[in-house]
């Protein structure tokens, strides 16, 4: 319930299941930050499934974002978390609401951030949800979850997918508490980008998440899900960086920042392990959801195709030039030659190198490299998720962002993560500074940004983002550009190349020794 107060109060107070929290009124919204949805996962709770938060007495100030989980912050183009409290209370949520009125029953959107399962923080300025909440007249929740070794590494004696279990715990918190903030627990939409979209896909397949949300938006779904064998092998190498075994007994007393350093030490060595770890090796990301047979019984594509989430309405899409962000960050934008392109085609192309070269006969080595990397990692996993959902009796809407980032004369194209500033409307935060060159957004960018929020919030409200549902006959999708249009899926050549491919857990090709 909402604790009554004077109408002119600028510090709204809401009572949650664990205790009362005091927020602030900002730009006409009530905003609450840093509310615990689980106990700090430290001490005897380290590497365990999340536990409900301990109750508190009195009224807790919810003014500041909670501490960011331990993470790798060494990626160019990003900045560390803003000024936030230090501490181990990593598992917190933040709420933006037009009014904490239990009678309002507004739709709820729950954001799951990306970051390769090893970095990210709901307190990033890039995820300031005030424009989404205000434009859509709905409640927005953002959350933290355990990252890196804490959240995703295989550790003997610990449950798999601890970061995903944190997300489930946050969604349980939403079910228990969001009505007091003016939200409708029966109209919850989860949405996420990159690793956040991979998390959305995983949640669709997780029995523990069933019934916790009604709709889902997956923006640039990565196809990287690990088999248990692969996760175990990589986990062994992560622990070996510290001279330890990958067990709870060995790792529980190791400071979290040391686990982060283990991941940072292993990542640059991964590309040399293609014979052992296959397609996972060049990603230099030793973390991903694990198809463990328990919390995540099968990969999302197989789960959806058998109807695991047929009652959940899905919106899914990707950006046309996803991989250009990564080649730009590596300093190779437009400069990939035949050797590197050929190696990528041989590793990723489902029909082999010759199939891609025949399908794109006019493409340069650089363009072939970008195309196959984009297709393998994001575009085809996203499209196949929609098609699997249809096969299982569900309904899906598909989009592709083709509007190019304005920086570097448009050379980045519609690159990875460009949808984040367009959706949230923050053009000076994190990767947006690279994509927009630090310049103020153009009228064209602002119009497209408004279109993003209108479509996303309409979907959260009604299940209809404003364009037809996808089917395998017409294959109509929303193409988001200067002039958004509805058209057949633009990447038809790639779609045909990948038509018979199945996105299954990445295997361990060869165990060490």
C-alpha cells in the first residue's frame, strides 16, 4: 500500500513487502532507486540462489542507485558507473512511476541491461527511464543482477545461471510490490538488449520465470548459450587464473574484484582456443547462460518451438550492422582483409565459406566479415527466436533498425547498441557518445527516438507495437529508419543461408589435456 501523505509532498513513500521506501518527485514522476529485491550475495550467500531481502524498520531512503555488481569495466567507449554508494547490496531495483497509486494499474516495463554478461549497471545514465515512463504513462523498473564469475561462471557446488536467478527474483519482487507503485502485476513486459535480450530469451525458456511476465521484448538476441561441458571447461580456466579450482570452497573467500581480474586475464587468451571452445573463443567473453538441464532445461529456440512460452507476446529484432561497433572499438572499422574474413566465414557460416561468397558475390572481404559476424551473433538468433515462437503457437512482432549512427560520417551504420539511446532518449551516455559523436541529436534522431518509445510502450500496453505480426509467408517487419516502413524482412539473403540452422548450446570441442 502507499502511505498517505500531503498532496504537495515531493518525497513519496511506498510500503514494500520488506519495508517502506521514500523516493523523490522528478519531472512529474515518482522515482525510487536502490530498493533491495534480494539479500546481498556475500558471505554464506555467495554463489547461492538469491534470498528474499531482510525486512527493515522505519522508512528507507530510496534516493540513490544501489552499488554496481563487481564487473569488467575495461571496454572502450564506456564509462564506469556514476557516483553510487559502495557496498555489497548489489541486487536492487529502481522504479519510475507517474504516481504510486495502487488504483492506477498501469502497464509495467522491466529493463534488463546488456554488457556481455560481465558488465553493466542499472544506474547508468544510458538507462534513465524517465522518458519511457512519461511518454508511455506506465511504470518502468530497472534492475541489477550478478555478472561475470559471480553470476555466470560454472562453479562446483553452486547453482548455474545465478545472474538469471537474480532476474527471476527481481520479477518476483515486481509481482509482490509493483501494485503499490501504481503498476499492474498482470501486465508486465520484460525488455532487454544484447546480453539483456539473451536474458529475456532465457527467461522465456525458464520454468521458474513462467507467469512472471505477459510480454517480452528482445533487442539483438545473442546466439551464445553454453553447454554445461563448455561452461565447466571455461570455468576451470577462469579459476586457474587464480591458481584455484572452480569450487565454492576455493572461491568463496576470494575478493570479488579478484574474480573480475581472472575474467580479464582469460579473455585475451580465448581466441587461441578455437580448437577447444569453437565459436565461443573469439567472443573473448567467458560468460553466457548455461543450458544446465535444470534452471534452463533447453536453449530458448528449442523451448519456444515446443510452446514453452506460447502465451507470452513477443517483440524481437536487431540492427542491420550490429558488428560494426566491435570492429570500430577494435580500431579496424572498414579495414578487415581476406585472411580475417575467410577465418570468420569458415568458423561461422552455416554453409561454409563458399556459400556466403556465392550469396554476396559483390561484397568485399570487410563486408563479408561484418555480415557473417552480425548474422551469427545477433541477426539470425533474433529472427529464429521469432520463428521458433511462431512454431510453438506464439505471436511475434519483428523489427530491424537500419538508421545509421551519425558519427564518423555514418560509417558505423546501424550498429550494435544504437537502439539504446534511441529508446531511452539519452544521447550523451556510454556508447551513445561514440555513436552520436558527442553532438546534440538531430530532429531526425529525436523523431525516431519518439517512434521507438511509442512502439515499445504501445506493445507493453496492448501487445500491438503498430505493425503486423510476423508470419513465415509474408515475413513483414518494421524497418526503423528516417521514414519507418513495414516491408518483408530486409536480410532475405542471410535468412535463406541460415534457414536450416539450429541455435543450440555451444559445445566443448576438445577438453584440455
